[in-house]
C-alpha cells in the first residue's frame, strides 16, 4: 500500500522515515519528493508498505504526530491524475508593425 506523508521538515531523511514506518511492518520503499530543478526536498514523501493492515495502522498512528518539529499529514496515497493536455500555449501579442517609415 502506498502512503502519502505530508508536511515533512526539509531535514527529514529517507532512513528516518523508513525506521518510523518499519515499527508497523515491512517498508518496501521510501521516496522523498524533491524539486526537479534545485534538488531540494518539497516537504512530502511516499512510503510503500507490503502489508495493507500494517499500512492502515501506520496511517492511524502517525497522522497528526510530530516529526522534526512538524505535524505530519499521513494518509493513503491517491492515484496520480493524468496531467497531459490542458492549458493553451499560444503566443499572444499583436502583429502590428513597428518599423520606421521611409519618408
């Protein structure tokens, strides 16, 4: 089961998250999301656990708990929405001239 962990301190490490969730059961992966341009953490992560019951228990116990000075927001991760399409991208502006007159 995939778990969303929000409101993370930027100081939180994957090892720390893994150890926290392992107290409830087997953790198969931890992924702290980072900004693709700066590489800095964005304040949330996904933790995947192999057993649904363990994941449900972790969510119930850890949601609202404090870690590194921040109150965690922990719940079942929702499937990603399709992000394709949307938004125009045309060029705006006028086609009016701006050239000088020759006379």
